[in-house]
C-alpha cells in the first residue's frame, strides 16, 4: 500500500500550487492572463498591439506591486481615439488666448468679423489636418508624427529639415506658454513686477512637465485628463455665469442689454486691423497636430488620428464661438477693450475660471513636451542629419526619448531667459505656417502620383489593377525627390548587412522604413473631405 501512495505523490502536479519550477509557473501565468515581466513581450505587425496580457492589469491581478506596474512598465501602453488623440488635441487648441483675448478681439473686430476670424483660423488648420489625414490613410502611418507625414512623401532629408523647423517652433511655443503661466502665477503671489520671478516659475514648470514625460506616456495621459476636466469646467463656469450673473460696475450687463447689436460691427483702434487681430488669434489653433505626433503610442493610428483630431477641432470651434458670442452679447465694448480678464468677471465662480486660465498654459506646454521629442527622435533614427543619432535613443517599451527631451527643454530654457511674450509671439507662428503648407503640398503630390501610376497601369493593360500601387524606380515621387531612391537603397544595404535575427538593442533603434506602396482612398466618413485641390489652395 505504501508503494502506490509514493508513486501517486510523485505524479502530483505541484506547479499548479505554486511549488513547481519557474518556467512552468511562467507559462501557466501567461495562459491565465497574468503578466510575465521576465520575458520579452510579443507584438503584432507594426509593433503596436500587444498579443499577450497587458501590464496595466497586473496591479488588479496582484502579480506585480502597484509601484512597479506604474513606474516600470515593461510593455507598450497604447491609446485610442478619445483617451489619446482627442484629449491631446483639445488641451493644445483650447488655450490661454481664448481666456484672455476673446473679449479684446470682439471689441476690435466686432462680433461679425470676430466670427469670421475664428472660422478662417479653423479653416486654415482644418485644410492641413485633412491633408495629414489623407496621408495617414494612404500611407499607413507609423511612429514619427509630423516627420513621418512629411518624410514619407517628400523624402527623409526634406522631411527632416522641416521636422527640425517644426520642433523649433514647438519649443519656442512651449516657452511662450510657460512664460504666460509664470506671469499669472507671479502676479498671484505678489511678484508681478519681477522678471526673474516669472522666469524661475516658468523654468520650474518646464522641469515639472519634463519629469512627468520621463515617467512615461501613461502619466502624461492621466495628467491630460485632469487638465482637460479643469478646462471644461472653466468653460462651463463661463457659460453658466453669463446667464445667472451680472456686474454692471465692471461692464457685465447680461443678455437683456443691447450690447449684442452695439458690438456687432468693428471698431479698430489705431495700429490694428482685421489681419492684425487674426494674427493674435491664430496661435490658438497651432497645436492641432498633437494627435499626429503621438502616432507611435496609438492602437490604430490610421483611424484614431482622423476621428480624434476632427472631433477635437469641431468641439474647440464650438467653444471659440461661445466665448465670442457670449462676451459680445453681455459686455460693453469699452470694458472688452480695456479689461483682458473680463471673462473671469462674467463667470459665476471665478475660481474655476482662473484655474482653467492657469491650466491652459500648462496643458499646451505638456503637449509640446510630449510630442516634440518624439518627432526629433524619429528624425535622428533616420540618420539623414549627421551628429544627432544619439537623440534617437529611447527608454522603456514606449521608447521615451530622454535625450531629445533634454534638447527640447534646453531650447525652451534659452527662450525663457532671453525673451518675453511680446517678442516670442511672432516667432511661433511662422514655423507652423511653413509646416502646414508643406503638409498640404505633400498630400497633393501623393494623390497626383497615385493617379498617374493608376493611369500608367491601365495604359499598359495590366491584367488586374490593385488597390495598392507599388513604388518602383520610376515612381513619380522619386523623380520629384531623387533622394528618396538613394535613401531606400541605403536602407536596403543596411538591412542586408544586418543579422537575420535582430537583437533587442537593434530593435530599439530601428529607423522608420518608408512604406513601398500608396493605398487608394478608403471609404471612411472623412475620406471625401480629403481633397487634393483644397490642399493645393492651402499651400498658398
């Protein structure tokens, strides 16, 4: 009797009680949904969607301590349309100018012209957004954001040069936003006349936001949700206050007054005109490409970017018009012209509005500190600009660009120390306008190339026309931009010399290889909005 019992004990599977070998436990944990932190993750094509369990749920499953799952993430954290693109875009385009300059714009341009200025600003940005969406749809965008959109069509060198210009504009814009935050906070604590107090607060804000970005994209998105909630509450406070609150001593007379008719037409002061007022409002919309810049952290960039970006720009347009119309209908022109904080007096709870004002500066800087280093990292990985290869290095599964982030922070520090809001504002606009024009031209060139290739295939009577057109050596884009062919040949040589089984180190620094095909236009709800001739108009 004793012998059989012993053999039965030996047949017991002790691993299911946690007493077996580590490899068996690891295999069992992976099949049951737990995370194996000691093995490399497996991902689907493109490196986006993880096939195994996600570490985000390790805290609930009890497999990993909460502090380790939050600060030492071993799998990429990917986001979607609403938690990624919509949030990032909206906090970048609902900024401090809306809070501080909407009333002044109404006092100068009048309600009619102010509405036209808002619509013209949105239309200018929307054309570029639709051009970028068209490129994303036809080229299956990867990581790299604005650089991928430009470099994929115009070539890596041309795209790299424009990408550096865009990064410069983003860094200067970040300095502009944190200086606005520094001025507001310095006045709040009683140091409004101290230039160095403003600079120290601004530098401290950049350091804080850099640390949040270093902690990882998971924390950036969490903070963005909080900032967006505060911004929306501030906007709601303003709208409710316009109906329930009046302050005639400060020029807030309410909806029952005749201000809507009195403020309908323009009354420009000396030195200002419609184009000058347009130039003041235009920087509000310059952060609309924030969703494209986070393409490497999205589950499905080709669909997340169009849906999230177009939803954000639609909602932001509604908010712009609300501020213009509500201020024009409830306040006198004299107060709108003299008091930049008139919107705070219209709001029902001033604290919420002031919180939104302070947060609007921080949110725009947070978006710039997140997206700009990733664009710079993608440019460095292509090896088309000598001397910046080290900027392509990243930390963690999401490849957080520490060195690129340090460069962006250094440029931001420099402009904080040498500039102020009035001197930085003209510098910010031009890089964005150049980038927008090049994106518009890129989509026009891409669409024209696809049609030319399609007609060429029909002319030579190929048996079947594919929806995907291969890019051969006689590709029209290669004729327009010959360095595309050279760059592709260099890429092929480097790939042929690389070992068949890449190591982890090589996989971390693999450049973004340009796709070798152009897709036809998809049948999405936004596809018909992407028009090459509209993009060509946007170039001008």
